[in-house]
C-alpha cells in the first residue's frame, strides 16, 4: 500500500487563497500591490507546473523584494525549492518506489544540508511575517491561511526530503487545525479546504484497527467526504484548483477510479505541455485500468487501453521537446515504462526498459539502483535466472537506497515469483 503521507506531500503547492480578510485594520497589500503580486504569482506558479524552476525562482525573488512584509515571497521560494528537490531526486511522481516497505526504509540518500538550511530559513521568514500580521489582526483569514500553508509545506518537506515522519505528522496536523480556523471564519475560503479534504481522506483510509485508535485520540476522517471536498476545491477554489486536480489523480488511482484519474492527467498535460509527468500519470492510470479490464474479462489479451498507455511511453521517448528540455528525465520515463510492461506481463521488454533507465547519462543514482533491482525481478519472471542474478549483484555494488540491498539479497536466495505491481 502506497504511503498515504507520501500522497499528502507529493503535489500540494502551499499557496495562499485569493480571499483576504475584510476585518483587518488596514489592507496587507494595496490594490496596486495585490495586482503586481498576482501577476508574479501566476508567472511563477505556471513555471512550477511546467517544471521551469529558474523562471519560478526569478518571479518569487522579485515578489519577496517587492513585498518584504508579506509572506508570499519567502513561502513561494520555499515551495519551489521543495518541488525542485523532489524533481531532482525523481520523487515527483506518485507511484515511484512503490509501497510503504520501501518508502519508510532507513537506507536512503540523505538530504543536502544546504537545501535543508535554505528551506528552513525561508519558511521561518514566512511564518514570522504571518505571525506579525496576526498580532495586528487575530482574525485575519489570509494570515491564518499562510500559517497553515507554511506548516503543511514544512510537513511535506520533512516527510519527502528529510524523512522525519513524526515531525511531519505534527506539522501536518497543525496545518489542518489552522485551515479549519480559516473555514470557521470564512466558509467561502475554499482554498483552505485542500488541506482538510486530504486529511479527511488520509485518516479515512487508515486500516480499521489504526482508525479505531486514531478515533480515540480525536483523529477522524472519511474518504468519501475527503474526495468530495477536494472535488469542490477543483470547482470553487481560487488559486489551488490544479493542485487539487493533481491530488485527485493520485487518490482516484488509489480508489481504482482509473479512467477518471487518466482524464484529469490528460487535461493537465494539455494545459502544461512541458510537464511530461502528467503524461506519465495518465499512462500509469491506463495501465492499471487495462489490468482491471483483463481481470474482469478473464483474458490475457492486450486491450485498447493498454495499447494507449504503452503508446504514451513510446511517444515520450521520441518527443524532441522532452529530449531538449528534460533529457535527464529519460531515466524516469524508461523506469515507468518498465513498470507498465511488468504490469502487462511483458517481462523481457520490462527488463530492457529498466536497464535503459539505469544507462541514461546522468541518471539519478537512487533511481538507477532501483532500476537494476526491478530488472532483476523482471528477468526472474521471464525465467532468465542467471541474468537476474547478475542484476541482483549489480544492485549490491551500488549505493543502498530504499533497502535495495536487502531486497537484492533476497532475490539471490530465491527467484522473484510474483508481479511487482
């Protein structure tokens, strides 16, 4: 089961809602300042969605200089730093590295101390500015929203980058509390509901024994209510509609609503063409939908849905725009193609794609390690035991990430006997 905390941090861009308090003693930004801020926000946010981190940083630095008493600049800079870090480490893709057993492993690449220090400095600046505003106006919904967004962003970074799970849980809970305060003060502040909806879904998805314990200490949720809340944000939110839609791709996939997940991913891919990750998400959903269709029809035949998914990977590998702007991304594309072929039962082809991922020039080292491991499993399933052993040994010669060495040792003792997905 994929980590629900990981789902929570994958795509949530912690951005302030468009509504702002009318009860404040004076406007935080004048009308002209807010117009300039909005122009910079749009430019920077679109750049983030398009994986253009340089343009995003430029817009947010200008924002921070133009509005030194407003938390938007440092918070957006922290956002972009977090997202770029995920991208560079190939963690900005929902199914990568699979389940909780690997995500919570202790053997993993460590966070860059300079990145951690920079992130903490930026979030501290944003928090102090929001708190200063609340001292002037304790019921300022915009300032309360910022505080919740900052706590949520910290939780995301702690979980995804630093692997500080308990710190992430605490800050995530604080973020939800802040945003519930916002909704009590202003029920129309729908951007705050993205945090609340995701929290509801997460707690509602806990295994029953865990959910009962969580209920005793006051944590209650509902998957149905959480999804409904996020769906409302996609229609009535001001600034976070696409963030909510991105989350729904992940949650719909988890709920086996694959066609709906693929439809949203296609729409976002069309809106943000440079972001090839949306095309990967669409292909992921289609592969799983095809597997579901085969199971329902009790056939092993290739389906139209599966052909569409595999064609998406082929088109990405041939896409000159992707090659020109994100050549290093081909490690991830080959890797995801291998996963899709594994799900389709095409183990020889899957092994070739995993090895191609490891061979990409500049391939991310953790991803390359996992590619060798997955290639070994695919070769085992293809009945090529000697080739699989070679790949398991290759894993042991590489840096140990996500407990890959333990998994490789297991593979050397006994051939992998079941599908990865």
